[in-house]
């Protein structure tokens, strides 16, 4: 009999526990679906679910903690995204800065190369100009100061020589040579005349530094113009037969005052050449 009572009590306890668990499960399900509740409804909720006040408080705290945990997790996710975006932005800015630095360095190097090339070209041009001037100076120094008016010639008439071909005695030296042979300025100076002068034919006159004028007549052509600068040996024309002449030659005169001719022979010898 005592054995039966013990079994009945155990069965009753088991049933009571199952009833409590079912009630607790139902209460959890009901309260999980309920979002808001107030403190004034606490006792009613406890009574309806069969939970004790302490169990209800524990359940409420659990729900609040879950919501807080969810909010903190969401905040952590948002913060991580913001941090990643900031990192990506810094990385992009860093890469851009690096590219700009590389481009600037390349530009500076290119500018330096161009500047060096320009400086080298300027120096080379300056050196070439100096060398050219030196060569010209050397050539001028080596060039003769006075030359004869032509080459391959023979004298056919001398100064003050009488003859039926002139209105008065001969006023210069006649250098006969092949037609077209170059006629040269005997000394450096400036061309003051290049024109056809009647009996003199094509005539060129050159004024020299001391004021002396030399004249070249009967030429077949002009190779200079008024205002040209010439040096000793510069071609001023060519042997011809223009004007009053019986054969190709150049009539050469020396006029110290620019008007009155003198004997060219001693003048040329005085300047280092012999006709």
C-alpha cells in the first residue's frame, strides 16, 4: 500500500513538472511574440503565464539583453564598415599621392634633361661662333694687304704714255688678259661706284681707308654694288672690252685724293706688289 502511494506521489510530481514546463514554454512563446509591455501589466502577465515574478523579470532581462546585443552588433558592423571605407580612402589617397610624386619626379628629370641639352647647344653654338671668328681673324691676318688687279696678264700701256687712242697721256696701267678673267680689288675698302662711264666702259671705283680711290674700267661685268665692303682680292668684275678699247683688258688707276690719278706702278710697289 505504501508502495502504491509512493508511485502515485512520483507520478504526481512528474505530471506537475511537465505542467510547469509546458506552462513555461507557452509563456516564453507568448512573451516572445509580445514586443512592448509595461510594469503595470507585470502581475497580469505573470498570472496568465504561470511564471513567478522572479521568472518574469529574468525573462524580460533576457529579452532586453538580446536586443542590446543585437544593437551593439549592428553598431560594430557599421563601425567596421566606416573603418574599412576610411582605410580604403586613405589607401586611394596614398596611391594617388604616390603617382603624383612619381609623375612630378619624372617631369623634373625631363626638365633637367632639356635644360642640360639647351645649355649644351648654347655652349656649342658659342664655341662655334668663337671658332669661326678666330678663323676669320686668322684668314684676315694671313691675307695679303694688297694684290694686283688681275692674273695671267701683260702690260699693254703704262702711266703718262702718249698715244692716239687717248685724248691726253695715259692715266693708268692697262692689264691685258683673257676675256672674263676676274678683276680684283687691290686693297680693302668700300665700293663707291659701279656704272657705265662712256669711254671707260663698265667701271668700278673703291675708296680705301686712307681716302685713296682705285678705279677698274672696260670690264665685261659687275660683281659688286655701291656700298659693298671688299677686301684685297675680292672680285669686282671681269676682263672685258666695253668703252674705248681695242682688246680685252682692265684699265687700272690710283687717285690718292679721289680725283687726280698718279702712277700706279710705284704705288703698288710701295704696298708690296710689283706689276
